[in-house]
């Protein structure tokens, strides 16, 4: 399980996240890739291989999106792979980049994630209707927001969680995003604003949901030898984890994300983390909906099952709290271009551990951070542990 | 509060494109038998894994846990309990539905699994997690071998059947 070679993150890049961007997907990939290379002081020439993460082809509307995006991701005449695990892609892509370098095959890897959801017209929700089993589920008319609503309801029911408690996550994350230069939905809102927003699909209300977005993110990974040559501040990838639960969601209990726990245990074991709440200084769990931040904090073993709402109420998860959660502003505040949103979280942990997060910097010199994404049909978890 | 204005993507210079592809999906080995029973006899079938002591509903050809092929078929209950549910007020494009739809995950009694389906013959404010429901089938003539042969699930009218195993 333990790799011989340590792998460092040495650069990061991120585009604006917006509902409709003029740039094509490959132009977005280029912007993020170039920024990541510049921040590492490297050029495309220095890159041995490229790993691209991007979600269903149906968003951009190109069957074979990986090929289409390859030049923007800097892959021209290089070893190139696209990885795809639904919403989990953004954190899985750097995991895949990690093994390219940890294995000894390559010394540097450019990891790029892109999504241009606005191409799907009139609304990307239409692309989501075809992610379900064509025979068992699609004839019933399932839709993505509805399946989240039933999961949220189950989670609230089992632990007796109130909507007011969940709304606090949306308030916090949209507030944190006020300090993020790329953010799409930064806002000063109140719990009442969330509770008074339109009920779309009970118990999901308008302000419980992240937006659809266009955007891209990138990271540069390097072997220990190369990292030490080019930077005094490498951030090490000390743990990676990923895994999937039953493809039949009727065979799972939706109140708890077991798939996140499996991925987290794999990553923590690799990183030697025995007591996650004590040893992790900052976390970016996947938050396409406000309840998912709480759900995923529990799956990441950052607290006991059902305890995340209480920690949120007590302010523990605020940027200046004992366990800052989503200091970036998360998907709720920064935006949700699926794969790029997951990688944005890894970028945030990188900047936090380097002390480069500016107004978003969590106090106390954080040394260990974790990012997580969630995908496929609600049963895929991907986790990465970074240390400075 | 500075929420982004929702713009029309056609405000940017653009080209309208279209990806048209239709599909013919086979039901598969397990699906064919499941839908035949659903259509002809209004029965819900499952497959049993003897190693794992589970009856899978919907039925499948293999066990995802022990990875053995499954060929023991069982007729299972048409009843189950509401694991969780939601009330949809909007359609897929965000437009308001005339009548809200209740979607529920139903765990079928005494098996491993169940269905996500609509609830009917019940007011949304009377739905509870844990309530017992039963499948309501279309008439024999209307059934065509699809998940829509079950019209919806409604609150169970009689006492629960005895455990099947
Ligand atoms: Zn088995």
C-alpha cells in the first residue's frame, strides 16, 4: 500500500467560476493549467504526463470530452489519461496524478479538471436524467435534485436534524466565498433567507443548493527530488483514498455515506492519521448541498454520526473555529463546475497549508488538510490528505 | 447579498448544436424474467444469494458481494416501507408542477432492496418515513413489462403479510 516515492503539490491554478463563461472548455483548461505551471515556476516542457478529470460528456455536449480538452490541458504529445468518477472526479484526478508520480514512472504530472455545464441547453439538469439505469430508474422519471432530497430527508429523520441547523452551512459557505476571488455566489445571507427561499423539492430549498457553473482548476505534482529543487514549500500528498458502495441505491441506508468512510480510512491509513478530528487542521468536504457538508464530515470521521450539525451550531466549523470546514466557500459559495469544483477544494487546501490563502487563511498555521468529493450515483467517495 | 444573476447562455456568441441518439436497451437475463412476471402475473420477483442470505430486489444475475451467479428466484412481497421521501414542487426545468409529486424510496418487506417510485392515494402531509405501502398495478391489459406497470405505491390497506422466509 505504501509508495516508495513521496509526491508533492508544487503549483495550483483556478479560473473564475460562473454560470455562463465565454471561454470554451479547452480555453478554461488552458487558463487553469497555465496558472498552475506559472505558480510552480515551470513550463509545459517540464511536465512528464497529464491527468485530466471531467464529468459526464453530456455537460459540454462532446462525446469524447477528454480528447477535446487535451490541448488545453497541456497534453500535446504527452502521456495523457482522462479519469471520470462522476462528482468524485475532482478529487480522484489528483489521486490518479499521485500514482503516476509515486509509481516512479514520471517525475511531474499536470492535473487538470474542467467543466462547462452551460453548454447543456436549456439546463444541465437534462443531462442528469440519463445517468440513471435506463430500465429500472429512468422510466419513473428520476431527477438529480429529487434523489438528493430523499437522501437529505433520510439524514434529517435518522438524527432528528432541523432545517435551521442545515441552513447554517449555506450561510457559512456563501459568507466564506466573499473572500474568494473566483467565487460565483458569494453572499451575506441569514438562516431566515435560506428558510424563506422557495421550496423546490421538499426539504430542499433554493438556497440549499450550489449553482451550475463553468470553470477549471489545475495542480502541478512533482516527485520529492524535483519538488525540493523548485520550491521551499512543497505540500505533500500523504494519503489518497477512493471507493464505491453498491450501485443499487435501494441497497444502501442513505443516512450515512459509507463510501466516504471507506475512502477516508484508506487515505488516513496511508497518512498515518489515527484521530482525524485531532490531527486534521482544515477540511474541504464536498458540499453541492448544505446537508452534504455535514453528511460528509461524518463520513470523513471528523465527528460522530449525527454530530456535525451541533459542531456547526457551536461555530467549530467557522474559518476561525477549531475545525475550519470549507474555508474556500465550497461549492455553495464558489460554485460547482463538477470536476473543477472538486479540484478547487484541493487547490484550497494547498493554499491553506502554504499560508497563501489570503483573506481566507485559517489561523494557527495549519499543517494537515483533507479534501473530499463524492460522485457517481451518490455512492463514490474520493479523499486526499495533504501535509506541509 | 450578491447572488449571481442567471443569464441566458445565448447572450454570448454561440452556435446551437444538437446530439441526437436513440437507444434500444435490452432488459438482460434477470430483467427479462422480472418484467415478464410483473407484466403477466403482477408479481415482484427477487433472486436469492444463499451465501450471503440476501434476496435482491430488483433481482440480479449475480451477487455483488460474493460474486456468485444467482439462479434461485423468489416471489417477494408487494409491500414495503418508506425509507425516505420527497415532495417535488418543480419540474426538471424548474417550472412549477401543477400537482406536487411524492417520490419515495421503498424498501420491500423481508428482502434486500426495493424501488424508488411515486406514492399515490395519499396526501403529502400524511406521508411518514416508516409507513407501510403497497404496489398498485395497472390492469393486465395495460401492463407492458416496465417499471410503469406499477402505477405507484399507496398506504398498505391490510395487515402485513407474514415474513416470506
Ligand atoms: Zn452473495
